[in-house]
């Protein structure tokens, strides 16, 4: 998962980056608002924005994000206690607001919740379970290991269970905003289907896929 972090306190910035990278997240970190703005198109799964930063403040960047990425989670981190600032953040589309100082654990929990990152075991039926922590698909007494992309694909399907997951969403969540051809997406889906010993993923022609179990 790829995260953009904008925080002009160098020490806090480095602390957040260290903790998130320990979780195997990819983090692009910025101190300057204009530099963060220039990087918005680099395929992020989550944005973490401070408000009062050099060049361009976090609220202005939030507005731009919502113009182009209406569903991507945005977490605002700020030392401000002014009600108007908090109201502005939510009115322009932030998903959550963390007041400084905060525990990094709290930020991690919010990221996991907003991005539907799981660490549990999901029962897919037919004596089949997937363990998100170990990336193991257990079918009876046998086990199949899922690759990173297979795990990300299954995660987005489970998170949207019963709903159509479009090719665009798969590209954004599994390829983290990088280009993926339809052939690449279909090839990944074929590999995932081979590892699940029953039909639970339906193809929605020219649109995407839907998981039912």
C-alpha cells in the first residue's frame, strides 16, 4: 500500500515514516505543501495531511484530492483546536481528523480501518479460509500461499463483497495507481481463481468482478 504523508515537523515526519514502513507500507513523505501537491498523481491508497505547512496548506491540497480522487481516504493531522478548522476539514472531504499530539498506534488503526486492511481470518465457505496475517489460503488440510498482488486482489474483493469491483479500482488498489493492462488484471484473476477450489468470483463483462460467498 502506498501512502502520501505531508508533515512539516521533521521529527514527527520521520517517526511516522519509520512506523509505517515497519508495517511494509510504501511512504512518500513531504514537508512542503507544493511538493506534496505535485506528487498527487502517483497512485496513493491513502493521504495523511498536516494543515499548516509551507507553500500550500493541507486544506487546499485536500480540495484538489477530492476533485480527482473522491474515494481515497484522507486523514488530517493538526495541532489546531479551532472548530472552524475542523469543520472545514470535514466539509472538504477528509475521512478522519487527528489532533496533535497523538499516538502513532492510533494513526495506524485509522489507516487500517479506512483502507480495509485486514489481519484476521476470513471464512470463504466450502471449508476454505484465508489468513490475512500469513497470506495462506487453507482448503481443508491443504494450504496455498498467495502472492502480494493476489492477496491485495482478494482483500479488495472481500472488502466489497457482493458489489462490483471495477477494473479501475483493482488497478488503483492492487497496482497502487500504476498502469495495469486488462490482460494483466485478468491474468492475476486467473491465478487467484486457480487457488480457490470453488466458484465464488463472478465476471461482470467489461466492468470488473464480484465476490459472492
